């Protein structure tokens, strides 16, 4: 049986030459023409003969007959694949010192000095109240029941600082002198209230820390790692 001299493109059905490697109409790559069995005297052909089925050509649409589609492209999108897109420069962030300036030396001294005097008044009232109820002098109550009186005075004094700091981030005298604690969690505020009470009780030592430290940090700031900042003032629009 004779092999046909012509064949058809599986995509556009164009008549092709038997030796054509691709369709001249649609550009489809074609499989090479199937050769017959080699003759017995072709030893080299028998050594290279492959008994696998010949590959089939893939069916694809007629690329040559598809009408081009007009696509509008922004000139900014015409960029090389390996070229990185230049990013817009980020706006400069204002420095922390311009947003939340650190409290200076004298406001911190005034806060702790005023709270030390206020603490003496609070402890005096806390000691005088049970002494008045029992009908004995406060000094006698302190000397006779000091294992109970001292924890009672410490708890009363800590609650005096803990409640304002935990709720508002300011001790009783911080709002007067424009100082605040920039902490959002109540747990860290309560921790700072404990060391702040120690700093107020040991005011001379805290005053020495403010003089020697480069940033005028109080004893509470050095122990807790937190920092008291100046309260931001309201701006008129």
C-alpha cells in the first residue's frame, strides 16, 4: 500500500507536504513523518530502530486565523521583567522626642517631693484612725503592734498610688506637674506603682539617682525599666 504524499494539519486542515515540520498557515509544530520498517540489509537502521509508537501532534487552535485583540496598556506598566519597581519614599516619621518628650529634672523632683509629703499625711491618718477607735495614742499603737501596723501602712500607701496609676497612668501628683506613665497594660502600671512607692519612701536616694543618671531617671524608672514622660499638651486647630 502506497503512503500518501500529502497530509492535513490537525488544527487548520491545511494540506501539507510530507516533509513539513510545521504548518505554514497556523504555525503548529508537526510530528516527523512516520517511516516504514527498515529493510533487512539496513543494519544501522535496525540498531537505531525504536519500537515505541510515534508521537502525536498536539491539537491547537489556528493561531494564524485568530484576529488580534487590541489591549490598552498603561505606559507605567511597560517595564522590564528583571527591573524592580521603584518604591515611593516613605514619609519621614517624627522623632519620639517631638511626640512624647521625656520629663525634665525639676518636674520629677517636684512630683516625688510632693508625693513624699502627701505619703506622710496619708500614713499619719491611716495610723490615727485605728488609734482613735481603740482609744490609745498612735505612738503606743505603733510600738505595741508594729508587726501588724507596718504591713497595714504599707498596703494603705501602695493602694494610694496603685489605684490612680492603674486606672489613669498617673499618681496623685503627676497630673499636677504634667507627668504621665505611657503604659497601656494595667499589669505594668501596677508593677510600676510598687517601685514608685519605694522611690517616694526613699526620696533622698531617688533624688541622688536623678542627679547622677544622664537622663535624670528616678529610682522607680531605674528599677522598672519604664520611663515617665511629659504629658502632651492639647493643640488648637
